């Protein structure tokens, strides 16, 4: 059986080759003017020392539970830089004791009953792609053990309502399987986070993930028609409705609940016809702020492009989208119904108003995606390879990580300038030298979501402390300057100190009360979002 890496992204046979690692190391050495970047070998499971499991599954659940070392290591961490470094070093001090793989909802109920009766931490697990410490066991508490509840076997589209264009889908399904099962019906969810390959529908809903759409339907939220959630006190199922004004939305309580209120076993999701028309362009700007002004104009025009991602000159160069110091806007419109040349023409006029140059606008009335070509194609290839390169950066001793946020347009210019300058100062002090680059991943009429990448040489053995110092400074800034601690990466455990400052106290009390009502013994993902 093909196994996923227990410490990094993808399957064991995927990732950069030794030659590609060496090339990456040489490129980094050249970029930062350093020598001595060596490629370390990844860990092997037989060399990992883990504490023995403290609990055993009851006989009735033994068939769906395992204490296999590879599984326990795989379920210990998510996929942030901090996670990859710890995994790569072979440090697994707090693995889950047991991994449960329920095959249906009834088994999810039984696993939760066991955890509740024995006071075991229960961690809902989708694809394990969390970058916020969302699936990691808490390091303290009076729990008798930790069970990771992996929903991978809940992987089917159960029912399709063609008339309303919606489907009932199981929570553990990964992106590719979900789209494969919708394809014969000529339908799509069209939610493509960068982690699409190894993340699940339940995980997307639980973390309010941000997908392919750069405007309008930016988060998974808009596609959720109803949810079905198993909690320690029973099942909560909302009614399927296209819209409703009947009080606070039950779905909205579970969307973004990060596994602390219950396990999303199913959801009815709003679908779309597969796009047949596309128009794409890469627009060059002399600088990032001119590009941002164009993004604001487009966001406020009502045009709603599917893609509207602005790369600053550093990101554009890294992606191979521009090498002349330009910022690049990757722009695309999609429709199942009509050609988009008129939309694209108007968007390019708005770009031109702000100094944008578009050498290669293309349009297509078939699946030959216009955005596969030119600068947009270069960006897309880098986007898809990103997770594998993230792993490789750890292997060659580079510090490479991202943080993201959102801010209203009125504060954007000052906010962005401060974040770039002050984060770069800290990163350079910590790493000796470093770059901070930015792209706008999502755009709204009232603001944008900047996404920052920090890259610099790490000191082997001190990577965690180095990143902690940069991340703390950056997160303090985001909150101090009026942004959010996360636009779509979720809160998890890692963002708690800043989420606690951002969220209104009255809301925290209400969330604690909701948790107490659904999970009175506080077994579900304790420490994520709130303290039980
Ligand atoms: C390389 C990379 C790229 C990424 N790109 C994006 C991106 O483009 N957009 C984006 O939004 N995020 C992105 N992320 C972050 C991550 O992929 C998302 O947070 C994703 O939604 C997590 O889904 P998952 O199935 O992997 O959930 P997991 O990591 O398994 O879990 C995440 C959280 O959700 C809870 N959870 C999982 N499944 C359920 C369920 N069925 N019921 C209740 N709770 C559940 C878990 O307990 C945990 O708190 C990226 C991460 C990586 C590593």
C-alpha cells in the first residue's frame, strides 16, 4: 500500500529528487550569498522513539483502531514549518495513542462515546494539512489518552440533487475524490485550496478554508447548504435551505468550529456547472501598490473574477512570472454559461487606469485553461509544487514559512508597509539575511487578504526558536495594526494568543457555553479556539 509521509507532504514516493534538492540548495546559496547548505536525509520510522500507547481500544472498536507507529507519527503534526521541522528531526513527544478510522457515522458515534466515557482527548482529523496546530494533541490536561479520529473512510458523494444543484457529501472526502465523483454529473464544488490534494471537505468546513475564488465565494462558507455533526451529546442536523433569516445560522456555528464542537460527518454543498468558458491575463505593474489599486478597482466594480491574485515583484520573480521587477496580477474569469471577453476587457481597462500592462490576454471556450499559459501558468505551476518545495526547504536548512491576514482598504497601504518593513527587520536579525514577499490571495470590495512569505537561511537546531521569534513579531503586528490573525489558515493552537486578543470577550463566553452544551466533558480538541 502506498503510504503518505509521516513527517511531510504527499506520498513517500513524492517530492523532490536528490538532484532537485541539491539544485534548490545551490539556488538558495546563490541568492543569499552563503555556503555550506547541505541536504539532510528525511527520517525513517524505525528510528523514531515514541512513548508506548497509554490506552487500548475496546474490543468492539479494535477492528477500526490502530497503534501502528507510522500512523501515530503521521497523526502527530499538521504541515506548518514548525511541524515539518519537528517531524524531520524525528521528535514525536506527544503522539496520539490510538488512531480510529470509522467507516460510517455510527462508528463515529461509538468512538466519541468511548472517548467521552474514558475522558480521552478526541481530535477530528481530515487530511492533517492544518498549519495552525489544529490536529496536535494538547501538551497538558488531565486526560487519560488521545485518540485521533481519522475520517478518511467517509469518502463518498452520497446523493445529488441536480435540480437544486447540490450534493450530500461525506466529511472525510479529499479534494480529488470529491471532484472525481462529481465529474460524471458535469458538476463541481470548485473549491481548490492549495492543499486540495490532501485535505478534506470536513476540514475545509471546520477551518473556513479559502479556495480558488479570489473574489465573491472566497471561503467554503458560501457553498455550505446544511451540515450534519456528531457531538458527544447527539447529532445536530440543519435543514437544507437556499437562504434563511431564521435567527443565527446553525451551520455558521459549525463552520469554523475547528473540531471543538463536533465531527462534521456530512454536508449538503452547493455545486456549480463545470466552467466551459475562460478568459485569462497576466497584468504587469511597475510596483505592488499600483497593482493593489487595480485589485481594489476590480473588486469594487462588480466584475467578480475567479482569479485575481497579485504577486509582488519578489513573488513574481520566485514564481518565474516576471524578472524585471514588475508586480504581476494573475487575472481569470470563468463561466459555464457565457464567453467572458467583455468582462476581461473591462477588467483590463481598470488595470490600465492604474498603469497595468497586459501583453497576453487569452480566452478559451473549452478546458484548455487560458491560465496555463504565460506568467499565469508559471504562477500556477509554482503554486502546485509549493508544498513539496516547503518540505525540501527544511531538508536543506532554510527557514521558509508564510503568514496571512486581511485588512480593509482604508488601512491597507500603511498596514502593508509596516508589516513588510518590520517583519523583514526581525527576519534579517534572526536569520542574518532574509526576504519577505507578499501576494494578495483574495480581494473584497472593502479590503484584501495579503499573504506573506518569509525565506532565509536557518541555523540547524534553532529553526523553531528562529521562526517563533519572527512569527510572534509578525502576529503582534497584525493585531496591533487592525488585521486578523488569519484570513483562512484557521486558529488552531498556534494562533490562540492573538485570536484571544482579536475576538470580543462576550463572544468567547458564548462560544464556551456552546462548547459546554455540546461537549460537556471538554474532550473535543481541547485548547483549540478556546479553553474548555
Ligand atoms: C501546503 C498547504 C497549502 C494550504 N493551502 C491552503 C489554502 O489554499 N486555503 C486554506 O484555506 N488553507 C490552506 N491550507 C491549510 C489547510 O489545508 C486547511 O486548513 C484545510 O482546510 C484543512 O483541511 P484538512 O482536511 O487537512 O483538516 P485537518 O488538518 O485534518 O484539520 C484541521 C482542523 O479541522 C478539524 N477537522 C477536520 N475534519 C473535521 C471534521 N470532519 N469535523 C470537524 N472538525 C474537523 C480538525 O480537528 C482541526 O482542528 C494549506 C495547508 C498546507 C500545508
